[in-house]
C-alpha cells in the first residue's frame, strides 16, 4: 500500500486536532491530519460552547472568531439554570472579567466543520478523510500509522481521536475507569416550551442519577439538545438503562412533562462516552502526545470538554515545535507536555472533581440552591465560581457552609 511521509501525524479532526493543526500552520512542519469520518459529520455532544471556547478562537487564527459569528446555526446563551433534586432552581448568568458574557449553543455538525475549513488555507497541512487507523507501530526513528488507505510515517503522532482513541489504547494502554468515566445520551427535540428568556442552558439534577444530570440546551429554530450524563460506576452499580431513565425523568417529572407535552424527538437517543479529567494520567510517551478527550480532559463537574480540547491542541503544537527544534521525541522530553497541560488545567479539574463528589448528597445540593435564592452573598459567590476557577475553590471551604447554614 502507498506510504506517505510527514513530520507530524494528527489523528482526529475534532476541536483538539484542528486546534493543533492550526497552531502548526506557520511552523514549517509537514502535517497530516487523519479522520475516519467525512466532514461535515455529526458529533454526539451537548453542543454548548463556553465563554472560554470563544475567547480561544482568535488565538488560533485571527479571522476564526469573526467566521464563527457568521454562522446562522448558533444561539446566544447568557447563563445556566440549575435545578436541584427537589426541583428548586437558580439562575447564574455568565461573566467574563466581571462583565456579563455570552456563550453559544451550536451543533457540532456546524462548529467542527468550521474548524476543519480553517485548515484549507494551510499549505503545510494535508487532510485525509475516511482514513481508519488500524495499527500503530514504533521504530527507533519514526512512528507508523497503518490505515485502510496506506501507511503514514512521522517523527511524532498527536492522538486527538476522542473517547475511543486508538492512540491512547495502543500507545498509552488506556483502559476506561468507571469512576472517571461518564456515559451519556443525546436526543434532538423540537417544540419544548418555557425556556428562560435569555436562553439559559439547563442542568437538572435528580436524586437517582447524582452526580450526573439531565440537560436541556436550546437551539435555533425551536429545537433543543436534550441528554443525560451519569458516572459509569453509577450506571453499572444501579444497572441503569439510560434510555429508559431519560424517558422516565421526562415523563414522570411534572415540570418536564408539561414542557415536553407537544415536543417531538427528531432522532433516536444516541450514546457516547466522556473520559473525565478527575485524575492525572500519563498523556504522552515515546513519539506520541494525547489531546482533548483522548487525554481525558473533560471537566468532571460540568461535562464540558471543548475548551480544554482546544487548549490542549495549542499546548501540543507549542511542544511539537520545540521537540523538532531539539530533535527529541522521547518519552522523557514529552513529559514536559504533561506538566504544562496539568499546570494549566489541573487546579480547575481538581476542584470540579471535589464538587462532583459533593453532588452525591441531594440534601446538601437542595440547601445550596435554596439558600442562594435567599442570600445575595451565596448567589453572587456561585456566579463568581462559575466564571473563575480560583473562586470555585471557595465552594469547598468550611466558611462557605458556615454562611450557608448560619448567615
């Protein structure tokens, strides 16, 4: 079969892979980005793009943020409405640098296509679709990707191929850990009623699925992304059928049932996995790096992964450039990539893991929401925590619960 030689192979054309490729655009390195799909393609996801995602777009290419704003398929969202297990809710607007901010809801079908299209102008980046990586092989001098369309060689490979990453499985020997992995389902609906006027995204926490939640995210044209994410260890222990659970919560909760009365499902429920960033892993090795979901960088509390995926792509590109400058692709040299990823991301991932654990206690969750609706101090603290990772730590301090119980 045909053999193609490159400096860098990137496996996966999602946000992590395309961010890495864009960031290598002026590097002088020859880059191949391989994907088993044909774009545009559907990606099972909540479709929520955080303020962080939007802030990173111009760091990839100067016109990318402007091109995103031209998309007609997106919907502005200005906050999150969180429902406690006892069905009380609290509204938390998005902030950025102390000012009201806007996130977006945009189907990944559209967003990922936009990211892929940005690669078309990069002369040093070549895309290959319908390219399935079947086997990876390392030699002393290079790495080989054996695919259905031929063999690709490179000095270094970046695995950005998601939750079922072949790079993570074959080179890092990753195995799913149910305590650090979430099962998810998504269904597109039309006709759901009673969204918050500023199109807040909704997270519904039910006692039986804690620390997971049901989400309802509004989309343009009277559509919505509805889904559920539950820790895999909980799914296994309770022997859950997530399709049955999702349908039951919608049918049996009076508030949801009324809103879904005239709604229509536009597809069957589609499942996917979320590798959570709730423990540190070895995300590099001899001649390889792992990015995004392949590196398990999803926030364990919110389930958001696109921001960290893009950031990991940018960090990986900087590391790759340095690796070629030093002509060193060894495991010991690549350890600097792990260190930089966790320097940037671990403080927030660690706090989110702790918050995930607290969500196992429904009475505590109910108390936080109830008190926040009565106390401006608690309410403002939650808004700040949503915007700032350092402020989020305050939710783990005894002083927070002192104010919650006694103030």
